[in-house]
C-alpha cells in the first residue's frame, strides 16, 4: 500500500484525490489517509502531492515510519467503505496526528 505521512498534516492539498482510480484516499480532520486494503498500488497519487507526503510503504522515510500504522489504524472503526467520496470528510484523526502542534508555516 501507499502511505500518507506527516507533510500532509494541516496542508491537505487534495491533488492526490483526483488521481486515485479507486477513490481510496479518505479525508480526516488534519490529513488524508490511504486505505491499505483498497489501494491498488497504482502510484498515481505519489508524484502529484506538492509537499511529497505520499510514499510506497517500503520507501517511507524513517522519521515518518509510524505513519504506516496511522494510515492502517485510521480505518479500524470505519472498516472498508469502498469509496471515499461517499463517506466525505471524517471528523477524526489518528491519535499520532491529533496530538501534533499546528504544522502550518
Ligand atoms: Fe495531502 Fe498531498 Fe494529498 S498534501 S491531501 S497527500 S496531495
Ligand atoms: Fe490510489 Fe495512490 Fe493507491 S492513487 S490506488 S492511493 S497508490
């Protein structure tokens, strides 16, 4: 799966959403999350993110390694909705993200 990491927090550019052929990029409060079971590893989202927040799981930089878990656990309660557009914005974040200070410069 691909993973969204910390650079997305408080940026939420959303260019990635338009590229995803399976609509598996879900919007939380402060960042977006890729559904690990719904992502088909097409990689289309990765180059369009202006802040380089998206990585293939094996290429995730060391300092953001926890974001693999954050993307997976974000869906613990949601399950597999099968499409982000029908879910809309989710009023929650993974605890790792929720506890971060404001990231905007
Ligand atoms: Fe975030 Fe980049 Fe998408 S900032 S919303 S991962 S285009
Ligand atoms: Fe979609 Fe990116 Fe996966 S475009 S299918 S989330 S690699």
